[in-house]
């Protein structure tokens, strides 16, 4: 990946077997390849696209992947007779420097939506620094769609039964407000959508700069029904005539769709007006999602049937003490865990071994570890994460 996230081996296998995905990416790559061209495989995983690029005639492929699966890529390149044409780089793409610009950049940095971790900043950086004039991005653009969904079983399972009908006579309804401020990967059938889909956002990777997206979607209800929240998905365009979609009703993909639940189901009547302001803001390495929904009865915009203000920021319980530590004026000082990490990092000078660092740390903080083995484990984790 171009970000610190890596999939498991089974996840990469699932991507290869996902025919909807492959019948988009593979023809697009085949069409873009010219004999001897250069390719950047961004977030390469096991190197599937890099190997295909070589098979299709690429002269040089840069395979960038921060996870240890890159070592499998090296092995597979040897097995497929193209090790001399693939340069493997284990790092986050924004820290990488290439010796030349490339003709093609191919990437699949999705979760259930393309607004996933640092996907967009990675694409923008790679496009600006690595893509040669007239070069090709695969994919070219993606559109994100939203619709109101009737999902009674999903809603009951995750938002009602555990907290209101748990069978133990326990009052746990307070948890529901946190659960309904969190996104959930789901799979919807087309008949669960009770309105026509509305386009929420277009991500044109040749021009996009800002990773934050905001927009409003609105519907006039045609048929009565019960809505439980919003289903969201994306369409991918590799070229004008090549693409795929993870929309409900399309063949299942590894991505599924995303569900944004409401605090309570809403009974919608014909003529009701529903508007939803939906925002996705990149904060650090992941997105904070905000969705405000208003439902007004037919012909009465001043009356409100439902008014929900939700955000993934409210999906995790945070104490006042935790929130206070995030304030701009707070003056933090390192606790023992921070002091230990700082000490271990200070010892990583290119001379001390992990064993020596662990022993020194244990001597400095004798009560912080059960034994040398636990100190070694922590030193090894930091070495793997920050060492070079």
C-alpha cells in the first residue's frame, strides 16, 4: 500500500479472484502498456499488477509496497521470469524517490470506498512527482453514490438487539448512540434501496488536489417505506468504455458497500423531502465522516419529521480528560510509556543491537517490563516500525 495499511494474504487472493475488479483493471492495464514503457505499481501487495505489466510488455516496473508482502512479490517475479524488470521498494510512496518518471501509475488503495486512509494524498503525490507528461492513471476517476436503504435485519442486529433486547434485562441503550455514529461495511441488494441513487462526489485523479469531500444529496420520496440510513458505493472508470461498480445489484466485489446508519429508523411517506449533507474530512491517516439528515413532510418545509446530526467523531467514547489532551492550549508531558519509547528510539543510532537496546531499557525502567523478553518484543516492534 501507499499507506501503512497492508492486507493479509487471503485478502490479496480475494482481489485476484474478484472478477468484477479484474475485468476492469486488467484490460485497462493491457491497453495502456506500450513496449518498453515504465510503470509504477502503487500499493503493490504481492505484485500482481507488476507481474501483469511485465507480461504485457513493460520495460520497467517500480513496485512500491510498505508491507512485508513485498518479499513475496520478489519471489513471484523470479518465478515469472521478470525479476530483472521489476524494482521493489518497501516504503510508503510519499517517502520514495524514483530515478525517472513513469508512463503509467496503477493503484487500488480502496476500502469499501475510495475515500480510504491516505489514498488520495498518495495519488496526488505520485501524479505530481512521478507521472510523465501525457502519462496514464489507472483508474482515471471514481464517482461515489448514495441512496436511502431499508435494512431492518442489519439495523436490528447491530443497533437494536444488543443494546435494547439483549435478553439479560440490562439497560444498555446508551451504547446505541455510539454505534450509530460509526460506519459499517455491508452488502445491500438493489431492492433494499428505496430511492434512486444520487451522485455525491466525483474524484478525478488527474486533477484532484483536496482529499476532503463534501456535498448534499436529496430525494423526494415516491413510495412509502422505512429507511434505516444511507448506503454508499463507488463506480470506477479506467477509460470511457472500461470500468466496474460495487453498487447494490452488481456482482459482489471484495469491497461491498458502506452503511451510514440513522439513530432511529424513519417511516417515510410519499412526498416527504429528505436531504443529507455528507462530509468526509481526512484527519491524520483516516477520514472523519459527518452526515446531517433532515426529513420534512410533504408540502411543509418548516416542519421536521427527523433531524439527525451524526459523525464518526462521536462513534468512539472519549472521556473529558482524553478530549482535553487534544486541545490546542493543553501542555502535555510524557508519561512512562512515552518516556520508554523515547528512550528506545534514542538508542537506535545504528550501533546498538535490539538486544542491547532492550537490556538498557530494562535497566532504565526496571518495573515497566515483566522480563527481558517483553522488553525485546517492544524494542523489536519499534525497530521494525522506525528503523532503517
